[in-house]
């Protein structure tokens, strides 16, 4: 967004130098750029590589170059690891917590390399897998596109050091990497930023005046009052209608794929739902409740409600148990719709 602000600022600086026809032409060119870019991507959609989401029916087009997102993530991880090391919070590789986490991580990667659920063993080998544990009381875990995973001691304590629960958290993060959710998220953010940029250009054009202070457009004061809210409206719609619903779907997919991976690695699938119960106990808020109000309020959340995640994991674990050994590699059902992911 800082780059977008700089572009618009530069445009505004030179607005008084333009006449009305020049301004109209410039506005049309700049505002149509995202549309042209979108049509270009649509035209070459068939040539874009596909990323398979493990253990689900979904695949997605890699609009954003995956290797670039991996390089960015790798640089970010190195910064995090160095900062943690300098602060003395990076656990030694021989510490009990790191040994526990590393053993579980290896089990999950071994299960992923079997090639079930649409996972390519060669794809698993292409990542620079590594997991570190950071001493932090706040529960947390996240993954980088390059295959790096970070988990905090606060998360281990929250999960009562229960290997099965920790296994699902780690498998969840591994699933994010294999599904290439980071690259998909970057593409969604880029689309949203382009839309906001277009709205900012239109808003600035609506209120533009020449060097004598004369508005370019008749009735531009009324138009400007409306247009100044346009970027915020476009940003709000893009965030809540595109980015956050996709984020909730990605979390559901990582939950389901993580459940399969931990089960294949030999951990009890029931511990997946138990992990979220522990989180629910520690972070009991309006998001974890049931009823229409919590569901409506969760529209602004990047994650599905904890209660919904527990129910989905329990249902899939029961289906796996009923299907026997074949249930471990079976593809999960389609994810719930927009309202079901709240």
C-alpha cells in the first residue's frame, strides 16, 4: 500500500498541470490498467501452473510465481531466526521441546512423502524443510512458503505437551506449504491492491482542480464528497468478499489435510479436535460461540470459528474411522460454502 500511495501522490502533484481532456485520458488509462491486467491473466489462464490442495478436490492457478514467494519467505524466516537467536529465545536443537517438535515434524514429512491425497513426493522434496521452536509465552505457529515452520513454547504448553495435538498443529502448517496457500494469498492481496489503486485514482480525479483552483468537473464538489469514500468501500468489499473468505477456506483445507497427515504419521485423529478445544479454553471469545451473532461477527475473521473447526474435524475423523485404512488417504468432501466457513 505504501507503493500505491507514492504512485497516487505523484499523480496528484502533477494534476494542476493537466487540462481537462488530458486528465480524462490519464484517468481512463490508469483506472483501466487493472482491468487490462486481469483480462491478460484470464487469457493465459490455461498456461498457468496448477497447485493441488492435498486431500481436497480443489486446485488453484498459481498466478503469482511460486519460486518468488519461496524466496521472500526464506528471507523472512532467516530474519526471524536471527532475531530469535540474538534475543536468546531460539531453543537449542538438543532441548527437550525442540527434540519433541523435530520428531513430530519428521513423522509428518515422512507421511507426506508417501504420495497420498494428491501429494507429489517430488514436490515434498523440493522444499527446504525446517522447524524451529521459539521461547514465547504467546501460543503461535506459522509456516513460510519455503517449508520453514515456527512454533512457540506457549503453543506447546497450551496443548499440554500432548504429541497428537502438537502433531495436528504442525501438520496443519505443512499442509499450508504443500497447498501453496501463501502464493495464492499474495495473488488475492495484489488483486485487492490494484482495485484500491483504481479507486484512489478515480477519487483524486473527481476532486481535481487546475492551477487556478477551478474544478475540472461540473458539480465536482458533490462528486468529490462521494468519491473520497470510494477507496475505503472498495477496500472493505475486497477484504471481506475476497481475501477473508479465501483465508477461511485455506484454514479449513489445512485443517483437513493436517488431519490426514497426522493420522498417516500414526497419531490419533481425535487429538486434532482436542487441540482446538484447548485453544478454545484459553481464548474463549465471541468467535467461539454458536448462534447467528457469533457467525455474523466472524465475517471479519481470517479463520473459521473454533467450534466449527472442532465439528468439522470430528466429523472427518469419524468418517475416516468408519472407512477403515482406506479412509486415511481418501479425499475430503467439498468445503462448506461461504456461510458455512464462519
